[in-house]
């Protein structure tokens, strides 16, 4: 039991570090001079562990560093160790502070126009430290939003160290021994924005533009047009000790006609803005351009078919003991597609039985053809495709133009060689059938 207590005390002894509080000088702006103070530290697990009071130097700084801050602005507070606490003079059992074992956390007290505190924290990074040596801790940072106007003070408050040893993350709290003065003072208020005056009349691209202004911070200024430096070719702007701005900016030659936002930022990042109208003058010796819009309508036509004649004479044959073939030729059919679209079309044919007055007949399926298709006008847009050779019967394709991605209109021709199979011993007589052509 005694040995275990010694191990616990040793592990806690690792986290005992001295603190300091007590301001040396009040810094005039957001950044402060070193603050020297003394702190008293107590281990939270073994309160009677002997930890000598320590003297430190701390610097509190704020980023961004400015002479004035706006209400609602968020800033980063950094606690910088200018001198470090020392490890206890005796560290039982382990005899040292292990490398990367100690994490610092602290609190910066807000005063003046603000209340509360800013929590700051570092990293668990430290070198191995022997008894009595400085324990080099990482700096600590935290963020705070400035919500009240007025002077806001920043004062180092308590801090703690958390050290891992023997499976524990033991805390040692360090409080100031005496009253601590503020380390930094921030001036917070509604922004007193710079005022920028630009000409109210139109200016030309590439011209010199005279500007005036007030409430700018003395020092260098930067001019931009529509948020970009490219619109400004050069600048002679200056700000005097009273914050008055004078000088010219030269616009770039390629600035477009129209309204633009001209902004001038001072050395503290505050910006004054003004509207600037840019208009290129028209050379009176050069006539302007006139435009007239032309409108018109092309009316869609129809899809139609025509033919050269209405009769087809098949070749004669005599009654025979053998099957025979009668031949003929389709009268050329012309397809006219004036619809002005891309729908395409299909031309089909069907035929009836071949019959005579005595009632003799040859079935319609005995008719067959070999279709042909071509452009009747080379200016036609579509590409005609002939149907397949074979039986006509109750329906077969003679020609077509497939649907396309663009216009398929035009004038096309279709014809075919026609055959009729005549059975052996077919009765004599004059025969006829009707071939019907349809387009869709």
C-alpha cells in the first residue's frame, strides 16, 4: 500500500508546475508586454503534495492585431509562455516528466465592457524533464466573439496541467497568488467606416478618376474595382495624418460599360466604397450599327404518292403441263415528302388473287417482287431503302425512308420487277388482279 501511494504521488508530482500572475505593463493595443506573476498549484488527487509556488512570464496576444475591433468580430487569443514553470524538485519513483505527457489548459478573464472568460488550450507536447528543470509547455489558444462595445481587457487567469502517468491523467490547478492586472485591452465598437467619394458622372475606360475620402487610417491604401485589382491600372492615392484621402486611380482599358463598385482599403483593413459608372464614348466620325430582325414561316406540306400509269401487263403464257412464270414491271411510284420533318415514311403493297371470268384463279401469294428505291431529286434529305424481295400477298414493303435525327424530306421513286407463278394446267382465259399501294 505504501509503495502504491508513492507511485501515485510520483505520478502526480509530474504534473505540479508553478504559475505566475501580476502585470508588469499595460499594453496600448491588442498585443501586450510580458506579464510576470506568481501562482500556487494544488494537485487535485493528492492535495497535500508539496508543490513550490512558481514565478512565470506570460504574454497574451490577439489575432488579428488591430487598433479597433467591430462588435460581432471573432478573435483568437494566444497565451504564450515567455518563461516556463519548473518540474517539482523531487519526483519519486519515476524521477522525471515523460516526453509528451502534459497538456496545458487555461482561462483568460474578460473585463471592462465584457464579462466571462476565454478557454484556451495547448497540445500534449513537451520534452522529457528532470526534477527542477523548466517544463516546456505548448502555447494555448482560444476564440472569443466580441459582443459589447467599449474597452475589453484580457487578464491571465487560472490554468491547469494534465499529465499522464500510471494510467492516470492527473490535474494540477494553478491560481494567481496576487491580484492580476489586465495584459491587453481591445477597443471594441461600431465601426467608423471610411467614406469614399467618386464622380457621379460617367467616366471612360482607361481614364484617370479623382477620388476623395475621410476616416481612413493613415498609411498605404489599396484600390480595387468589383473586388479585383485588375480593374485598376495605377493609383496615386494617399492618406494624410487626419485620415483624409486624395489622389487618382487610373482604370484599366478593358473595363466594361456599366455600373461598378470601387473600393479603397486602408492599412487596418477597413474599406470605403463608392459606385462608379463607366461608359465608353462613341466616336462621332464612326457610324453606329443598326440591326433589323427578320421573321418568316415555312409552312409544312404533305406526304403523297403518284404513279405513271394504272395498269401492268403481265407476259402471256400458254397452258402447260409445267409450272410457268409470268413477268411484269411495276409502274414507277413517286413519293413526295414535303412535311419538313424527320418522321420518315413506309410504302407498302398488297395484291388480290389473279382471276378470270370463268372463275379460275391463282392465289395472291403466287405474286412476288424485287423492289427498287432511289432519290428522284438529289437535293432530297432522306435516304430511301428498298423493301425485301419476296411474296407480295396481303402486305409487303416496297420502299421506305427511316426516321432520322434531322430532316428526311424529299422526292423519291420506287418500282419493282413482278413475277407470278402459274401452276401447271392452269385454265385458259384473261386474268386480272388489283395491286394496292399505301404510304404511312
